[in-house]
C-alpha cells in the first residue's frame, strides 16, 4: 500500500517486512523521495521507519483522528 505526497515527489509505502519477521517491529513505513537535493526532507533517497503492530495501530489512529477533526 502506498500514497504519493507533496506533488508526487514523496512516495510513502507501508508493508510488513517478511525478512524482519523475527523482530517485533517488522512493519515498515518507507519514504522514497524523487526530487532535487535542495527540496528533500530526508537525507537519503529512501528512509525506512520500523514499527511494532501496536505502534502502527496507534499511528494510524492518530492520522484518522487528525483527518476527522481537521484544522479548525
């Protein structure tokens, strides 16, 4: 599953990293940036953050809550 952000210059992909199944934090949130260096948010072209299932659920709930509330 993925979504493009910031005028399609950042691809955010979420997947279960089967190579890390032995670890509790095997849910990967991957950010891939395809833009000029001076526009990058991260230092590398690809940045991966690994979460436990509980952390992923909490993060998802925070996003849902923010989307429902909006910026008022």
